[in-house]
C-alpha cells in the first residue's frame, strides 16, 4: 500500500488502520502527487489510496497520468459533498477502482466501521482487473449490519398481467458506474423503462444520474416515489433509499423505501429484483453487473423463477466478479455475457413477444 494525502493526520490514521490488517503492508506515504510519483517508482506498491484535493496537482490529474503510464488499483478518498461527488465520479470514469469518504476523525465511534470499509475496499482493489483509462469502480454505501431481503419485501407469488409492457432491472456495485454507462449508452430512446440499484451514497446518486443522462439517449433521473415507469426513461435509486417496482392499475410506478439496509446496502439490488419479480414477472429482464459481495443474487433468482430472462456479467469483463459470480453459483443467471454484449442481448429479449418468450423457457 501507498497512501497519498496532503493531511499528515489522515496519512497517519489510514496507515495505522491498514497496517493492523493481516496481509496488508503500508510501504510508504506521500503528501502530494510529485512525492507519490517518485515513491511509486521506488516502492512499486500494489494498491494506492489517493486524495481527491491536493496541492500542486489534484488527484484526478495525477490519476489520469497514472492510469496512462502505470495502471494500478486506486481507491479515491474524498469528501461527501456535491463538488467531491463530481470529482470522484470523474475519477471513477478515468479508472479508479473505488471510493471512500474522508474519515471523521472527531467521531471515534465511526472509526471501527470506517476501518472495516477501508480494509474491504483495499483487499478488493488488490484483486481487481485494472485496464488503463477504462476500468472504473462503484461507490458503496457505508457498511452496516447485514439484513436479508425478507426484512423489506417478503417472498410472494409473482403477479401475471395481460400486458406487453417491459421493465429492465439492473443492479451493480464495485465497477458499476462505468458498467452501467456502457449498457445505457447503447440503448435507443425507445427502450423499455430501466430501473437501477447501484450501491452509492446519497451525495453521489444525483450527480451520477446527471452523468448518465448526459451519456444516454434515454432520459435518466434519480427515481422519485410514485413516478411512473415509462419507455425511454431510466430511474436510478437514491443513495439512501431502496427502489421497488409497484403495479398501479395498468401502469408501473417507482416506490422508495426507507427501511433497513439489506446485505449492508441501501439501495439493495435484492430488494429491487424481488419487487420486479413479484410485480412484473416474465415481463421483466434482470441484469446483474460487476460488484463485490452477494447482493442481488437471490433477487435475480426470484426473477428467473418468476419467468424473467436473467443475465450476469461475465468474470473476464467484471472489475470484481462477486455479485454476478454468486448469481451464477446459485443458478440465478440464465445467461452469462461479456459487458459489451449485454445491451444488444437485452434489446433482443425486450423485442420478443410474451408468447415466444414463454415457449423458450
């Protein structure tokens, strides 16, 4: 590990946290990008933590040079502000593996939880597939007590409606911001409504939705409670709410839920997928993309059992094959595809009529 931060206190704190973890060695620290450049040459670290805002050269500029000349896993350390969110999302587009907020040094009770998040992300980064100026990471919600999807939405028989409406449900975590962009950018403006659960904090979900809107021919927004799900529109779960699908008469609507985190996340992919399984059944398509952990695998299985086609991103194109890998392991994924093939395949499925899809099951 090499820690790059202009704050001596933060450098000391991160060093102490990481040095206490088995299998992690902090080989050095740097106060700015120029010192970091020399230490990378001398120490050859496996993983880097990088401050977003630094003197002399900002973290994004340094990252861009790093990913071009010496690609390596980088975890960005940023403030939870709108400005910090925009910069961090740009860093993820450039190739950062993941993100972590600045530690709240004055709140001792949160440091144990912060340490666990930090170690988890660093270990994930050490195993990540880094592709120069292409690979990116997702932003994960704070780690909290693990709860199952039943705590928000108990299992129930799926509803079957006489309708041709389609709903596409997508879930992702680490690496998901760029994977989602790749999928959405290939969808035409008449694509069925898309609902997305991406592990992301509240401060980042609105800027993320805006970035996706700028890179998509569909209209992308942060989902609102009661909002109708329409073709040509994408609804991204707010960073502090679960996103669910609900049938309201002859239409689908978004529902937001402020319940407990599921699989340590809010929004949870399992919650979205299960609601889609129950409310849309075979009229839906489920897609699980790159991410650490297991969130979404059970929900994707619910969708498959309800008659919906289900897709998992393959290992070779995933930054972390945790969530899609678990979905494959439990038989939730009917199809396993490279990221570049997913959009076209989803559009093909969406174009099929209900009868032909039922015959093909």
